[in-house]
C-alpha cells in the first residue's frame, strides 16, 4: 500500500455534500475529507522526542512537505516546538506563506513579517516558556490541503518586557488554540486565540485597564465591524427558524454541532445542552474558566445571552476525526455579534455592539459531548466595550 493509499484509507471517502464553512470574502477551506479514525492523532506523551516517532517514516501522504515529517500532526507539533522552544523564529519563513493571513484578538493581519515580529516579542517576554501539545484535531489531504486545530499548554515566566508591563517575574500557566490551513509545508491561514485575559490576570495586570488601553490604540477597522445576519434578523423582529432535520438516519456529528449552536444561541433553547452533553461533561473556557456538568455549560451560555440579549451566532467551520463507535473529536470555529444591553459577564451595560469569535473543541462518546475546550476573543470584547468613544445606543 502506498502512503497516499494508506492516508485515504484512514480518512474514508469525501462526503458528498458541500456546506460552506467560512464567511464570504475569506480564504478558509471548504468541505474537507474527514479522517474516519484516530490512528493519526496526538497520543499521550507525544512530542518531538517521542520514542515511537521516527522522523521521515511517513504514515500519511504529505506531498510537498519536508521529508522529516511523518504526518500532519507531527508537522504541527514539531514546527511549533522548533519556532517557540528552540527559538528558531526564522523557520516561520519556511512554514508560513509570504502572504499568510492571521486572525487574532486585534483583527486580521497579512504577511509573514508581522508574524515573525509578534513571535519574537512574545519569546522575549517569556523566554523559558514551554509549549506542550495537548491535542491536534485535523482533516483534509495533501491534495485538498489540511486543516488543523492545535491546543497547547503554555508554561513559563514573565522575565522580559512586553506591551502590557515591565517583567513581573510571575509564572504563566494557560492554554491556547490555533486553527491552521496548510498546503505543501506552508500555513497560509491561521485563526489563533491566545487567551490574553488569562495571561494578564495571572501576571497581576489590570485586565480592564489593559483592555481599555488596547481598544483606544486601535486605529483600523477590526472584525467587530463585520455585519451578522442573525443580529439583523433579531432587529427586524423575525423569529429564528428551527434548524433543519438531518437527512441521514445515522448520527451526523456536523449536523448535531451546527444544530446545537443554533438552538442555544439563536433560538435561546438552553435545553439543547441536556440533549447533546453528557451529565458529567468536563468544560474548559476562556480566561481559564472550568466547569463540571451540564449546569456549568448552561451557565456560560446563559451569561453570554444575558450580557448580549440580541446575540446572534453562526458556525463558520466544522471538521472532525473519528466515527460513531469510537467517538468523535470535533473542531468548531464560530462567530457572532451582539449589543451589550444586559447584566451578565461585564457589569453595567454600555449599549455597544461587539463582535465575538471563538474556537471550540468538542469530544463525543456514544453520541454525547463528554469534554469541551472553548475559547473566544474575550479580551477583544472587553476592548470593544471599554474604549473611550461614545457607545451605541
């Protein structure tokens, strides 16, 4: 069996439908071939020094990639280690396209130089930071291009200056998610959430003051100015339509995920949490929030909906690994907008419209979500609410 044939056997046939996965005007991928098992995955203890991984012994077809990489998970983990822990920042030039697009808390950026600059600034502030790969969810082929959702634990000490303060000497222990689009050894699009508010909080920096300063410094259009149809629907007095039934009698993980987000955030049906989450679900959220059980999942959703009563959300991209018998690992990228008119997460209502976007990693067993890791752009949301300009009534 050739490497290409083996990779396709792992992934199974491409789905026949072609639901859009990204907002108009972006270059994110459409429908991808999903791996039908977890054979190419991040196993416990996996890392650049893992004894069961021999560089160059291909487990998957990687046309156009450097010979040293065995599969797409190996690629993502090892380039991250080389850039951040070996501090070979120039390796970015070899693994990111010259015109790459990066989406983060401050909007969209273009070009590899800004990525090199930002990485060097971060390494200078946290020179001993370790980046432990926690999971990589992926889909695609070397012909289609790959998509990856990489969750990592960051542990280090703040011993260098950065934008928010002089060195504090404090310990950093938090986690991040980065979703990448990769073809022939180059990342040409990345959506990354750095969990910024959690970092500032751990270093003893006033998060609200930093967010206000950050919001005041923005002199260019950000993602918050993008229109969102669901908010327009609410303002127009139209009720949300029920989500369509699945055309398949089998468990359709993508349909269930899209239905979940629509039911909870657009139809305000918090009972949808009980239908899809396991009773003992473990939940990890933005700014290092944690929870156990459905009530904590409902609580976060309830807080968001109370804070932004006209909140509207759409799912921009879904891909997954696995099958119904063994379970699914699912990556969801979503976006939304709402007006701060209620009491919930952020105190006195400001009347300002904000844009939210997030990445969620959902783990299914026997048709229920048993674990969730979710981040959204909370620091950017605070900046949108606190910057010194008149709010929107």
